[in-house]
């Protein structure tokens, strides 16, 4: 994504990017954000364990522990609180009430 931003900047073009990458390189670019916030632009991340029967070398227990953590209240709060330059980069979905400040 960084290479795409740099190339768009050099050519005076436009591109789509995630906010984290843009913020990381913003000081090196003349590009400006033209549009953000539309639900159609949401960039979802998912987590899943691979089938241990098909991939016996995979550490299924560790994968399930990781899934349990990132979908827990603690994990969702960490995700919700991750910011760069005061901007939230991720929005948790496993426990929607985390976004609304409910406990």
C-alpha cells in the first residue's frame, strides 16, 4: 500500500488506501484525503483457525486462544483504543457495545 501511495503522489493521481498507511506516510506525500467514512469503504479484518484435520502442523490450540482473546472484551477494547495521530484505525465488531462505551 505504501508503494501505491508513493506512486500516486509522484504521478499526481488518486488511490484508495487504509488510513493507517496514509497516516504513516502523510508527511512524505502531497496527497490529501478526499473522502472517508462511507460504510462501503469499511475494510473488515477476520480471524479464524484452520481445520486441524487438514492442517495437523498448525497450532490449533494457540489459534483458538488468539481468537478468544481478540474477540474478548479486553481484546475488543484494545482494538477500539488503537490510534495513530488521534485517529482510530480499527473498529471492533465482535462486541459492538465496546464502541458505544457500554460495559
